[in-house]
C-alpha cells in the first residue's frame, strides 16, 4: 500500500481520510473500520502485509474483543498455529522489568505507561519502528490476536489493552479493596476512555471539520464528563474510590491533562478537580513521570501519521 504524505491543513479525499483513520486507529485503537469477513473452515489467508486491523489493538471497548484474523481451522492467518501462539503467551519475560512493545507514540499503550509509572514500576520499551518489527512479533506467535499493544510481564505476553491494565491494577493494588469498588473504578475509567478517544481523534478530521470536532469534544468534556467527577469528588475524600490511589485516579489525571493540551482553562469552573489535579500530580511516582525526559509520550501530530502507516500497512 502506498504511503500517503499528509500536509497540514490540506483538503483530503474520502480515501485519504480512510487511510488516516486506519493509521491513527493503530495509534489510538479507535475501531473506525469494520472487521473483515470471516474465512470459511479450512481456508487460509494469502500472504501479504498486515493491515491496521491485524496489526493494531482495535478491540471494541463495548465488547472487549479484539479484531485479529483467526481462521476457523484454529490457526492464525499467516500460518501461526493457535497452539503455538497461545503457548508463547506464557513464555514471556519471567523476571525483571516489564517490556512494552508498541510504536513510540501514545495510542493505547500510553495508559499502560501511566499505570506502571503510578505504581512505581520501571519498564523497558521495544519500539516498533518498521513493518518488519510487527511482522516478527506476529510470526513468532507473540501476539495472540496479531495485535499490539503487547506487554511482557511475569512470564506472560499480555495483549488486549484492558486485560493489560486490569492485570497491572490488580497486581499493584490499584483496583480497589472489593468487587464494589472495582465496579466503580471500571465505570469511571470507561467514561474517561470515551472522552479521551474523542479528543485524540481530532487529528484525523478533515481540515474544514477539525475546529467543529474539537469544539464538540471540549463541550462534552466541560458539560458532560467533568461535572460528573466534580460531583463525585464532593464526597470529601482525596481519591475517587475509597481512601487510596486507584486506577481511576490515574486515568482521570491523564484525561484532564489531555484535555488541557487543547483547552488550558478546561478546569476553570471545577475547583474540586483543580485540587484533585494538583494533589495527584504531586504524588511521588506520578510527579516523576510528569517530568521532562520521562517515558511519557507527546501528543500525536499529523506529521507522525505516515510513519505509523508504514508500520501497520
């Protein structure tokens, strides 16, 4: 597939916007395109470069399922046997630091970086810089559904973003004290994910629609989502759930900062969220992560899209 060069502010055709959406879905995980039709039993996919659907973590947040291509005969398209791929999921890094496999961009891996940092866990990153880096992981069975992000941790090769985040939150005691607190944490995190993805997808809007799209996203932030969390914080505690830091607090701070990148005064009408931001930002592990030179990634820019396309197409 020919890589499309993108000029900021240029008017894009429908086909070009489709290419952009695929590239950014690879970075942000937004399921913008339908999954391909399933294969009939006994058939195999012809060889060829991976698509965004097979290379990026595009699971629908509503269903939690991935969109990797799996043949009905039990083998992954491309010739990776199901048993071999599944077996490789328990042959990851047995000790030492977690290893994160993803491009050098935010996308769905950024929340994983945030959560590990909040837990005070050092991690390594192996960036996907070219198509062959992704193909190698796919061919050696490291990617259960042929998708990234993938994290090597505790002898496992974990894929599917929410599974990764749930494991980290549970392992490092950031997931509440009981099932009721966990339900609240999940509910808050899912709401923030809706807002986060809405903001992130502004980069691929047509030039004449960007301003309108961003205004709509910021309106939802200040009139739908932030009022909810301002009300929750009125309970008088320092944290969203219970009396200690949880995954929900980390996610809310990450989302606030993403919104403020586009609207610096987004919290002007929310004094409790202002206090929350200052308080959580100054916890030692998060304060370190927010310093220059950390593994936190900058916002995706239009100029970054061609390099992502080169990996996933």
